[in-house]
């Protein structure tokens, strides 16, 4: 599903049909911010967990199901790229506060979740800590591009 601006950007001139040569520009952004001291396996695990929550809270981020040439069906995925950023523990804490103050859809992953083994214990670990004291290792956020950019100010693209 495209937004109104995305539909305009992809529409053919005067035809109402999409012009496949025009790049699709999204007026929203999906971003993950990871703490820069994580191991590679932790970065991958945290990213996967974080983005799984966005589709349930903001169903418009999910596109249509995929089908191959043999009519084999596949699950839908996000309709736009997920940008991954990294920053210090302090950068993550500030970004978290900014996302909260803007009431943006967000997901968090704390260091405690590396030692739990199931969803119930994960939720209990987060529930046990006040928001200002969470030991964040990752956060996902979704919203208008400019708002996400403001939340992530000070973070850098993951390398």
C-alpha cells in the first residue's frame, strides 16, 4: 500500500497507471537503532525481533503477499526498506526519549532479553524496569521521515 504521495510519484503521466521507471519515494521511514557495542549475532537477532513488532502496530508498513512464477505463495514483507543505524548507549537513550515524546510507534530490546528464552519472560523483563532505566540495546521506530530523522539525530548508518 502506497501513501498518496507515493501513488503520485509512481503514476504514469496522464494514464493513471504506475510508471515503473519512476522511483518510489516513501514519506515514511522504518528505522532500527542498535547499540554500537553488540556482537554480530546480537545485532541480527535484535533487528529481527524489533522489526517484527512494527507490522502489528502499523499494518500499513506491510505490503502484499509474494507469488512466484509457479504460483507458490509467500508471506508479505515490509513495503519499504528498513534502515539500520548504530550509536552509543547514550544516543540510544536520547532517541528513545525523543520517540516517546513524539508518541511514535516503537519497539525496544533491552540487554536483559539476551538471557530470557521466551516471550513471556521477555515482557516480564521489560515490565520490571522503569522506562528511564531500561538498558536499551536496540529500538525500532516508524513514522514520517522527518520525525524519524529527528529521533535518530546523532546516530550513524550501520556499517
